[in-house]
C-alpha cells in the first residue's frame, strides 16, 4: 500500500485535474454567459458616447443660436438705421427732383436762347463768307498788282545794271 504522502500527492493531482477541467468549464460558461452582457454593455457604451457627442453638439448649437440671436439683433438695429437713412434719402431725392425740374425749365429757356444765338451766328457766318470773298478778290488784285510792280521794278533794276556795266566798261577803256 502506498504511504500517506503518495496518496495525498495522488489525490492532489486528481483534484487538480478535476479542478482544472471544472475551471475550464466554469470559464467557458462564464464567458458564454457574459457575452450578451458584454454586448449589452458595449451597446450601452456606444449609446452613451453618441449621447455625449449629441450633448456636446447641442451645447455648440445653443452657443451658435445665441450668437445668431445677437447677430440678428444687430441686423435688426442696422435695418432700422437703414430705414431711417432711406427715408432721408427719399426726402433728398424728392428735393432733387424738384431742383431737376427747375433745371430742366432753365435748360429749355437756355436752348431757346441758344437757337437764337445759332441763327445769329449763321447770319454772321454768311456775312463773313461775303467779306472773305471780297478779301480774296482784293488779295488777288493785290497779287496781280504786286507781280506787275515786281516785273517793272526788276526791269528797271536790270536796265540800271546794264547801264552800270556799260559805264564801267567805258571807264576802263578811258583809264587804259
């Protein structure tokens, strides 16, 4: 018969094998049982992440909304100021229209005066053309007279020159 130590060791080895197989079975069962719980926890964590992201986005949207409201208030104030300016501009435009009407009337009166001046200028132009024709005729007469006078003067100068040549040739003969 084996001694007590061997029996204890043998019993210990058998118990350890049994415990190890039981541990593996318990682990497998626990793992199997924990799968749905883990999946649920993962889904819950995913939902929590989505919820946190949604809350952060909602906070940003609320801040954007507040900023948009402030901008909208500023825009409304700007619109009111613009309306006041527009009213002033409309009044200025009406005053400008009245001035324009007066200016148009003055312009029409000026056009009538201008037409009269143009008619007077045309009459003056006709007189100038007549005067120019008379001046051109007188100028042509003067040119003709000038040519004749020029020919006569040069003819006389040539005769004087010929006389000088003649006299100087006679004077040379007398001196020699």
